[in-house]
């Protein structure tokens, strides 16, 4: 049943992508084991700390207008569902919650990559090889001056085409990898890329890594360890993202926070899709 539900969610991504939230939750094993034994889980207190704000799309006024206190208050309302309550100060807190948010930048090189014509590249290569053969053939050597210019032009065009294709692939891989790491997609993408055949999930992950996506990342650190030693001990991280197209950040914030509420402090089996 779970596998069937997961498949339906994956197939539904292109249809209702603006309502589908992707979540990945990673939890320290000892912390997860302790929380699992508590029924109900004991209340833990926290303080918020503002993390990094990622926005390379200055025209996104909806994102610009949402302040960190607004994000924090929205998250706080949903954190209550997992028995997390705000503390009066760091001295009294069990957890320090570091919050990053923003939007990933779409990979603009995708269009350039898909525009590359493999047949055109092959024909240019064949034309260049033919021209070189004519230059090396004694029977056509007298025509060297006539064919030298087109040979050079063809060779330059071929090299430009090859360089452009290689560069597009490099940029595509760089942009996709960066977004995948930020959104928590990398391990699932690595598994799908290792499969002998492409899958709907693999294609969905590649699209997600190369599109604009709103995201919120909440990382919990042990406040007691921080106070005692100054060392940051990470207990759990929840990464939530949603497609930016078709939704403004105010709506996205509610969907991200509401969906993520079920995952804070609980490990997920890879990436999970939830339709809000």
C-alpha cells in the first residue's frame, strides 16, 4: 500500500507540483531512538536562530516581503504538533533551531542543452572529416586553396558546437548538484542515476534540481552541549521544498511548515512527497 501511494504521489508531481511538498528528514540515531521510546514524546524547548537567506531572484517580491519573525511564528505553530515549544532564552532551551530559507535558482542552461542538435553535430563532424581527407588526397591537393577556407570554417564551427555542448552539460551538472544538495535530493538522485533504466522518480528529481523551488531548512542543535562546550551537536534536520511557479511564498510558507510538522525529529526513508 505504501509503495502504491508513493507511486501515485510521484506521478502526481507534474500535475499538481505547486501543491506537492518534498521533505527529507535526517535525525541522529540516538536522538530518534530516545524520542521513539517516549509516548507521548516529552516536550522540548527551543530558540530560533536566523540562518542564511537565499534569493537570487530580486523580482520575487512575495519572498522579499516575508520577514524572518513571520517564518519563525509559522514554524512555531506547527512545531507544537511534535511537542516542541519555544523557550524564554537559550539558557533554558533544549534545542537551538537554525532556519535557512529562500528559493533555488532555475538552471537556465537546460534550454541551451536541449537545443543542441546531435544530428547537426554529427553532420558537422562528417563534413570536417571529408574536407580533411580531400586535403590529404594528392588528387585534390591542387584545390587546396579552394577548400582551405571552408575546412577552417567547418572545423571552427565544430569546435564551437562541441565546446558549447560540453559547457552546457558542465553547467547543468553544477547547477543541479548544488540545488540537489540544498534540497536534500542528492542521495535519492545518486540511487536513481545508478539504475540501469530511467524512472519517473529519477526524472522528477532531475526536474526539481533544475527548477525554481521555495525551501525551508530547519536544523536542531543540542543547546546543552552548545552551552557547556561551545560545540554544535546536530540532532535533526528537516528540509522542505515546493515548486515556486504558480504559488507565492506566503502560501508556500504555510504548506512547507504544515507538511514539515509531521517530520521534525523523525527520520524519513529518503525523500517523501506530500500533497498539501
